[in-house]
C-alpha cells in the first residue's frame, strides 16, 4: 500500500451523504462533512438541468463537499462505496457476485481521476440471484474481523432494505434482502393505515405494543393481519401511537421469523435507536439463544474498516 496517512471515506447512500477524513493508522475520524444530498436527491436535481453530464454533475457536487473539509485534506484520495456506483449515481459499475471473502478480494474496484481533479477509488456492490447491495458489502468485510470465523453465521444489517448475509467457511455465501424499512414508510404514511398511526415524539418504545406486533409477524401472519391496525383504531382498543409500534413489530417480526428454527450464530449491526427495536424482537424470537449486537462505535466504523481493507489491497 502507498503511504496514505489519511484518506477520505465517502458514504453516499440513497438519502444521505457523508465524507470523513480518516487517519489510516487507527481509523480515527479527524474531520467530516454531512448533508442530505443523497443519491436520489442529487439525481433528481441532475435531471432538471441539461448542460452537465451525470458524471460531471455528481463529481462537481463531490468536489464542493470536499472543499467544506479543512484545506490540508482537499487533495486526499477518496474511497467511495454505496450508491455512487449505481445507475442513478456518479459512475455506474457492475455488481460483483457472491460469494466474497473477508477481504473483499473479488469486489470490483476502479480508481478514477475526474476532470475536476478528484481522485476516487470506487467500490462495486454485490449481488446474487435474489438480492443486491451497494455499501453493505463493505460494512460486512469491516465487521468480519469481529465475528467468530470458525462458526456458520448470519450477519443482519437492518435498514430501509435490510440485508441478511450468511457467512460460512471464511466467506459470505448468501444474501437476502428485506424491504422492512420501506414497507413501514409506505404503510404508515401512504396507505389507509396511515389514518390509524401516529409517530411518537419521544424515542421510548411502547414495548407491549411492539412485542404484540412481533408475535404476529413471527407467526407468518403479516399480510392477513395488517388491516387489524385499522380495526384497533376504529374500535379504540389501541392508540394511534401504539399502532405505530405494533406495525413496526409486525414487520420486524416477519423479517426475523426464520431465525427461530435456525441454529447459526447471529450478529447484527445497526445504529441506535433502530438497534433497540431489533434487540427486543430478537429477544422474543430467539428466546434463550445467544446473539451479538455490535456496539454503536463498531457499527458506525464498519464501513471505514471495510474501505481501508480495499484500499490496502488495491494499492
């Protein structure tokens, strides 16, 4: 690897954008910049103009973001994973195929020097026959150093589209996508159920309502039970806020239901407060089985660990 004392980590998701200046010796973040200019927002802005190519439009925004960092970091190599390589991103790249190992040796990576002077190492997403991901594969190889590699494992990465990765014999071998977060948004905001659901102001979970939902989802009765949320509101057996947690429990319970009959090691990584929802659901579904939830610091740095691995092997 070249003598990179620092690099810029770019985490460009569908809804959010983050740059972090990272010290390579200990992966300490020394400066960062965040915005809500996720890929989806920027792509829609790009479509409203006709004088710049998609590549130039996105790279110009990235350059403007880099200039928000301290001046001494403006010429660092940028390592980018996530939606930047999608068809609505900065530079489309093919997906690599599962399986992949803990070093991401078969990821597709490409270093590009853009006309505006930015030098970027782009990391591809990963696919199998039933699922795709961009960004989570980099988190997975970052987290691989913290899992027991001698046991078959399921790594759960909750989110808008949750990813469940199976790990066996030193490789991530299978991917399953769950639309849990997006379904919650659609049902709670855009369906008839939205009239019976109220998002709470406080973060404290109404645990009984949530677990009642988990029980329904874990039994495989999600679609046949969804309208009960409307009924619960109309006949006043639950409040709209309780229904918020009930729906969340149903969807998460459905996502995790298969784990009850599964004897693999289970690891999960996601930021708080979402981790609290999944912890409660896992406690109910797994009963006395052990599982591991990575602490918030490890979860937040997972992509940095993974990007650094790719950077080391690429140079």
